[in-house]
């Protein structure tokens, strides 16, 4: 799309004056051109129609034209990360000498002003900040002005980080003895089964045992066009429930048809990766039960990592805490304790692998509270390695570009587990949502979280009388202003809410 058309879009509406073009997508099958813009201000239907009237004439007559607009107001941290990206892409020699604290960003009336402290011996040209400005303008609306300043550090301060090895530790898989084994279609007696909650590894043959909670018969058409029947089951052994697929053999059809919800069975099959998730397929089904009065043994966890590898916590200070948290107002129950208040942004709301593919984490925001003071932050985007939906982009303001270069959950969760170690977890709907994601993705890597947690929703319901108990409603009660639907902002608001609620209650609620 030409610059002239973009300028016309910016001139079409006051709310689009700083708009940038995010993407142009052509769908040949439907003969549709989808054009997406980003703006930093609130817009309405009139703005959208004004933009459509500008871009539609530029689209071939035999194509329909659709326009979508996303509101994205960057904060200083987002701009800082993009500056780091710009330096790493365009000035690699400078990038290896620049530390995070060398980049300062502040919000101004016109947009953002930033400084980059560069080593005195580094030679940077006039195009240094020009390229960074250009990179920022391809991701955010508004104006950006930056300059290089001389770093006070010298060449001797540059240290090559030593390789930091972790202790290798394989988490043992728990198994229980199978009671009352009887053949249904197999020929080999199975004596032990893997805990379903430990079934987070791929294997060609693994034995599981549990009670059928759901049982559905379904059809599919094979490559030869022949209709076949398979079973979709949900099996539980009290430690977890999982989906199982079983393709019925003709010789076993009559036997398998006798199965019903409530039966206890033993499955021998494979656990394989499919579309990014593990999927269990049963090959043989027999009868058998987990032990009577089964009490699962506590699962061992990998040790807390010795080092942070991809995401390190940052010190946090807030001048407003000086008055809020003086010794005479800190509740005694907060002293000598550590809490981690967390919030996630995800690709969707599916927090249970039983409902299909588990949704992915795309952002983690967390704050550590020690002795009643918010003292550290942990913040990172997470690359979900799947395409983000338009709905999630609109809701969170998180785009594909933001997560593309971020670490994956395999890289992030060990660092987050280390950050949370020894702490009581806190969140707004943490039991119903956030903890399920953190627990699932930590467990896949062998890290088992302590289930000590406090949910601020029931705590607020106990202490406050409000029309609803959404995060922004509770925040308004305490005059806490924040940028909703960004993990780090939601986590900070929740941390402040938690402290205010405990000050009202004067005691800690029972841990979930």
C-alpha cells in the first residue's frame, strides 16, 4: 500500500492521525482483501467507515475490502524491548556491549523519548537512532526521539558470561499396582500402571489404568473412503483425567461394545505428540482397577534451577509504598512471608487438556511481595508457536511480532518456577484459571508447584460489597489505575489489591 494512501487514512479521522499499517492479506478463495491498521487512540464505527472509504478505491473491483483497526497504546517497557530488538538486528557489535539499564525510555507529550548509553570506544553513525526510530514506527503509533550518550562503563566492565550448567535430574515416573486384572482383548497380563498425572512424556508403549468417565462412539472415513468406528474416552485414576482414542478392531467389536461409563479398565498404548500436544491412543483394552482406597504418593519435582537462564527478575520500587507500608500499617500476617502475585495472558480460555488442545501462555507478569512490600517483578512474553487469533490481539494488544522473538514455555517456566519457589501464590481467579496453566506447563517439564495459593476474588467477595468482582471493579474501589488485559499491569494491580484486602481482613485466608 502506497504512502499516499496511508497519509490519506491518517487524514480521514482525528483518531487515525498516527495510524500505522499492520498487514494486508489477500484471500483468493473468497476474493477478499483484509487491511489491518493500528492506532493509539479510541476509535468508533465512523472512523472505520472513513478508513474504508479511503482504501476501498485502491482495491481491485472484483475483490471485497474489509478493514480492521486495533487499538495499541505502548508503554515504556514495550518500547524498550523493541529498541533492544532494533539494536540486535541492525548493530550487533553495539548490542553485545549494551546492558538493559543502558536504555532509558520515558513517555512525553509527543510520544516517547529514549537514550542509549553506548561505550565510548563504540563508533555509531547518525543513522543509529534513525534506524531505531524507523523500527519503532513500524510497530507503534506516535513519535519517537532518541539519542546516544556516552556510557560510564569501560571496556574492562564487559564480561563474557560463563556457561552455567544445571544439574541434570530425571523425575521418576510414579506407578501403582493394578488390582483385579482380567483379559478383555489382550494376551499379556499387566501388573503396574503409570499415574495419569505423570503421563507427560512420549512413549511407544505405556500402560495406564482408571475409571471411564466419558465414553462416545464416533465414525471417521479412512484413506480408502471406508467408514470406521473409534471410541473417545475420558479416563480417571484420581490423580488426573485424560482423553483416550481407541480404534475398534472388527474382531474385538462385540467385547468393546460392552464397555460403559463407570467401568475400570487397563489400556496399553502409545503417547505421542500431535499438533503440539501429547495424545494417548489405546491399542489394547483389558479390565483392571487402581488400588482400593488409593492415596497417590507425592510426586517428586525437579530441583529449583540454580540460575535464571532466559528471564531474570528485576528490582521493583514504588515511591507510594513509602507511606503505604510503613511498619505501623503492615499487617503482622504479611511479615516474614513471601508471596508471588501473578497474571497470565493466553491464546484462549481452555485451561484443561481434557477440553481439547490446552491453550498457550503468551505473557507472564508477576510481582514478589516480601514483608508486605512489592520488591521484584518478573515479566516476559512467551512464544506460543501458534498463530494468535484476532480476538486475542484486540483484547490484549499483544501482536505476533511481540511474541515471535520471545522464549518458549520450555525456556521460560524453569525461570518462573525459580521465581515462585518458596512463595505463596496469589492471583485474581488464580484457582480457576492462571494456576491451571502454570501447573500444567511446569509439570510438563518436571517442575511440581506447591499448591499454596490465595485467590483475591473470594477474598474481595468476603470483604467488599460491589456490583461485581472483576479486577478493574475491585481496583476502582482502592483507586488503583492500570492498563487492563496486560499481564504485568494486571499482576501489579492484583498485588496492590491483595495488600489492601489483607489490611482490611488483618489475617490471611486459608490457602487453596
